[in-house]
C-alpha cells in the first residue's frame, strides 16, 4: 500500500542521510572511502560491547554470512539490513506493498522504508540476542543497567554499518554489504590458515613431532586449505560462464556492443537472502528452547527444533535446513560425521540432513532470485526497457519492443532459475566440504570480488591505478 511507503518516507526524513556526490568520485577518492569503511568495520568487529562477554566461536556459519562477531559491536552487523530487504521483497511480491520499480520516486521511498525497517530490526535482534543469552553480560555488572546498554551498542553497530554501506555505494567501490561479507570471510580464511600452520596442532607442530606419520599428518591438517582452494576455483569457473547477445545502436552504425548474461545472472544475491533466512530460522529455534507444548505427552517444540545444553540446534525439522557442523577444521572428521553421524534425539542420519539442507538452500535461492529480479528491473521487461532507453536493438530485427522482449525471454527467465538454483546448490555442496570460511562464505567472496573487478574495469579504475593493474595482471 502507498500508505506504508509514505510512512517510511516521513520517518526517513528525520534520520541522517548520506548525500550523493556532487561529482563522480575519482579513483583515489573511491579507494580512500572504501578503506575508511573497512577500517571502521574491522574496528567495530574486534571491539567487544561494553558490558558484554566475548563469545567468539558460537554460530560460526551465521557470523560468516552476516559479517558479524557475537559479543562485539557487530553482533548483528548486516543481518538487519538483509532481513529488512527480505521482508520488503516478500511484501512487494505478495502485493502488500504496491511498488512500481520504474517510478524513481516510489523506488526511493522503498529504499527509505528499507532503511527504517533495518533500524527497527537491529533493535529487535539486539534485544533478542541479549535477552536469550546469545550475548552474555559481563560479570559484576547490574543486569538492569548492563542489558539496555549492551542492546543499544549492538543496535547502534548495525545502524553504523547501514550508513557505511551507503558511503561505500555512493563514494566507494561496489556495495558496502558485499564488501563487509568478503572482508569477514577473508579474515576467517586468513586466521584459519595461520592457525592450521602455526597452531599447537598445526603443520609445524606435527612435523616437529617427527616419526613416520609426520608428513601424512601434515597433509591431513592442510586438507581444509586444499579444499578451500578447490572450492574457490570451482566458483571462479562458474562466474566466468556467460552468454553474450549481440547488440547494435539504432543511430550509430558500426558499433557492435554485446549484452553479457552470466550463468550466475543475479550474482550472489539469492544465496545471501536464503542464508539470512536460514540464520533467522536457527535463531528462532534457539529462542524456543525450554518451551514445552505437550500433545499426548510429546513435546512438539523439540520435534520442531531441539537445542542442546550449549544452545546449539542439533535435531528436529528446523535442524535439517541448517548447515552441518562436525569435525571442526579436520576435513576427514567432518566428512566422517556427515557419512556416519546421527542426530542425538531422533537418530536422523546426517547424510539425510546434508541432502535436505543442500536442496532447500537451492530452492529457496530460486524463490528469492525471482523476487529480486522483478524488484530490481533485472527480469525480461526490465532489461527490455533498459535496452530501449539506451537506443539499442538486436541486429537483424526491427526496433520492436515485443520482438526484443521475446528474444530476451529465451535467456533471462531460464538464467534466473538456473543461476539461482546453481548458486544455492554450489553454496550448499561447498558447505559440506569443511572449507575454511565455509563454502557459502567462499562463494559469496569470490562472486563479490569478481563483480567488483568488473565494476573497476567498467569505470576504468585499473587504468588509473598502475600498481593494482600490475597485481591483477592487466
């Protein structure tokens, strides 16, 4: 409804705003603002909220895909921003919010509503995290004072990230949300690699122990790094696959540009939304821990999602659609857990869990892919409008909207479905390998870096930066 957009517009007018640049920022300015945003992000990422305990290690997968660090100022991080986008996509698709994506004013109001909703969700999520014990309060503090203080800091962290995203989008390189995800995953991969090499049970320690098992043991320890490299290569290969449709300018003969349609047509957006949904499903299940709803002497809450003493979801229906944790960074132990492990209460084989999780992630990615394509003008009609407005046509065909739409319809809908399904499937399968940074995290990072590289090429930023051009082999 238009009233919802108007309400969000009125609230957004009272909030601070990042003004768009008067002139396009040059390359040095873009790198500077991107660097400033990353510095502030890592600063908040590593600063524990005053009055809270550092609880690193919980929900590693959730922290990875939301660029968060439980107990720090970025406990919720980009989670509220992504969740707000998911809600509004669903509302728009269901017709609850009437949005004309071709109307710039309505699109601007939609983005303002998303900002307002993200701030509200940040406050709600921060409250839930603290009230349910996901974030522990420091010892020796009055809970009545410490609790609201910690909630405020965590919510404020997400709000700052929201504005940093705007800064990067308008003045930096790429998208702030994508940049923070890639930064968080890269930080995890680097930290994990250092731990595997220099840790107490790392490669150097195994080799120093000597004996006939030293070399095989070192290779086993290095397995997560090798798996990470394989997943990285597979995702990079998929990113490079595309279909190119020849185009021609109506008024400029001789120029023959091409419209590239990548296999991953919608990039990593579908799997970001799907992973964020699964994150909130897991948090919902943990929030129900301890609730008893008995029917015939059977607690249906445990059947929905069983949470153990460590506040980890370990069984039930909702457990089947969450990533698998087993074996830590030991790849062989992780694979053995998937093949031979069972859930502690209902005895569900972990290989069943693996199949359900991968397929569910793939199909949910397709659903979000369709919503995103429609609301971001990346569907057939939206792309047709963009080509017509740019004065382009397909060589050998009349400049007819219906004909152009018919030709694009052969490629775009299948790519939306296939690309979204494959990106979800690849992310799910990669998660089963036990790779550093998680399979989904690696997929998101590779996709983000690839798209950022493409943007830098389009803006000729590499030509203006010889040092970076040399590193990338340009």
